[in-house]
C-alpha cells in the first residue's frame, strides 16, 4: 500500500506515515517470530523422532534379552534333578530378573529424560529468542 500520493494536510500525513511504518515493523516482527517458531518445531520434530527411535530400539533390545533369559531359565529348570535344584534356580532367577529389570528401567528412564530434554530445548531456545527480539 502506497499512501504517499494521497494528499493529506501536514500533521495528518505525518501521523499516517508513522502509523504505516509501525504497522510494517510489526508485520516484520510477526514474520520473524513465525519463522523462528517454525524452525523450533522443525528441530523439535527431528530430535523427537531420533530419541523416540532410540527408545523403541532399547525396548526391543530389553525384550529380546528378557526372552533369552527366560528361555535359559526354563532349559536349566527342566534339567533339574531335585526340588532343591528347582528352588535354587528359581530364587537365583528371581534375583537376576529383579536386578535386570532395575537396570533396564534405569536405561529407559534415562532415554525418556533425554527425549523430554531434547524435545523441549529447541522450543525453549527459539521462544526465548523470539521474546527477546519482540521486546528489543
């Protein structure tokens, strides 16, 4: 829009030009903020996809290890010669399963924390930058 050709008395024209300049400046700030947030969402999506894949692969790895452990336990259990052997193997398997599950939960928790951190960091960084640009 070019209002420069519209004949306005001195003060009215000056106020109109200032208003238009402020409107253009505001539009530029909105455009910059929109681009910044689009970039934040792009980074967040990329990070989220990577971390989610890592988490899913860890779940598969854990499932595979747990199935292998259970099969190994059953093979040893079927080879038992007495009730004492069954009891000893069962107690050992329970301890092993508890320790393994504890370690696996720690690994999954660490991956979940990484997912949360890496997903929120780009948004926080870009949002902070947009706020500083808008205020400055």
